[in-house]
C-alpha cells in the first residue's frame, strides 16, 4: 500500500464550478500537509500548507485535514481556466530525515 | 527574489555519457533534495542533504551521484549506469525547522537520452 493515495483524474469541470481534490494516507505520524500546483513542464509551486487537523482558507482555495479519517482535501471555488494544472498533495512527519511523501497528482482542466 | 535555480532547463545526452544538473538556492534553506518525475508515477526521491558535506540516498539513488560542498548548491550527476535516465528532474529545498516545514521547488530540468 502506498503511503499517500491520490486519484490521478483527469478531472474536467466548467468554469465557475467548485472543485474538490482529495488524498488519503496511511501513516498517522504525518503532521504537515501541503498542496502544490504544477503547470505543464514547470516545477510545482506551493499553494497551501496546514499543520495537523482543521481548515485553512486562502482566497478561492480551502485546505481541509481530517486526521481521524486520514483524509485531506483541497477545494477550489469559482474555478478559472488558469486553475488548469496538476495538483499534488504532500505530507511530512517532521521526523529526522526530513522526508516528504507525495501523491501522484490529479490533473484538472477548467473549461471556459 | 529568493528561489531555486536549476540549469539547464533542457538537456540531451547520448547513451554512455554522464551529465550534471545544477541546482542553486538563495533561500538559506538547510535541506536540499532531488526528485525525479515520470508520467503517472509522481515524485520519487533520488538524494537529499540536510547539511553541507552530508547527503543520503533516497528511493531511487542507483545511477545517480550528488555533492553538497556549499549550503547553496546541490548538483546531481546522472551517470551512464542509470538505465532509464530520460525524465523531468526537480530540485527542492526546505527549512530545517519545526515552525514550518514545506518544500520549495525549482523549475525543473528535462533530460532526454538520445
């Protein structure tokens, strides 16, 4: 079993839709949870990070962590064509070794 | 602006040649990483380094080598021993602190073996 599971999609939505992207994980030691956006042929850029459980909002983006279910989500409101990208979730245990664990990414297309 | 600079952006190599990918950061981050990204496989860790003159193998280190002589620099050499080197390579760095622990990535280097 992979430590982090993420549906690869592809996901296609009309402009203005609410998008929900999700990851599940198996290691209860994960404490930091991150979402990255990666445009084609570019490096991933950090969108949001959260520590432990709860919600965090930044403009049209909301990150949600449910540690009891080992489930994290990223919601995008009023989606725009410029949101079309691959979204990667990542997690960290904050233990020695400083290693991060990634989902395989979900490809999102927002249709004008 | 602080960030991570990877070069070259595109690189073509003949079979049997070693190539070195450059990674420089001016974020004053302690830890640096090299990942390989292949379609449908996500990011796989090649090597990482938490301090100067020290580095550890990741999940797919065979056929690769690194050095960390300066805090700012973490070059990756793809050797001829790497069986399938064509891929997108990403360098990253992170703060070595419990306050916030996130990765910052460079723009990537795409290596194609001819």
